[in-house]
C-alpha cells in the first residue's frame, strides 16, 4: 500500500491525516451503505502503531459515508482485533452514530481503541 506516517497512541481522537509508515494490508469483510461502513484490515503480525497507521490510511479514502468502523486483525479468521477505529465525518455524525463518544476540534476524526494498550 502506501507509506504515510505519524502514529498516535491508542484510545485517542484525532483528525485523520498523513502520519507514520503504513504497512501493507488486505481489505476484508467490507460493507457499506449510504451513511455507514465497516471493514476489517488484515495485517499479519501487526503492531498497534501499524494498526493505527493502517486505520488512518484507509480513512483517507472514505467518501460519502458519515460513520465508518475500521478494525485491524492479524488474520481474517481471528476474533481478536489489534485496534479498532471509529471514523466520523463531523460533529453531527458523531452524535448520531457514535453516541457522542467521538469528540474532536477538527473533522473528520477517528477514535481509536487498542485493547493491548
């Protein structure tokens, strides 16, 4: 895929943007509607920093949806995830689809959760 940069710690909300090196990932289990979407990104042996970079990279290409769930797993059949990101287009979408949990000074924004951190 790409090499973008700048990872932030897990459990943070930040505006998407080019940040740290992005590992190659495989898009799996992608579902989209007009307003929402979800996807699993498969990265064998992914670290949390790599997972966050992949989430941010994928989010750069979101077009049209208001809310997107992005999950990084190490293999497609893995029930455990490395990190999960909730991408929201704006404050109104955050209220509707994120129960107000995603708070940011700029939009779109991603709230990441990595259970290992």
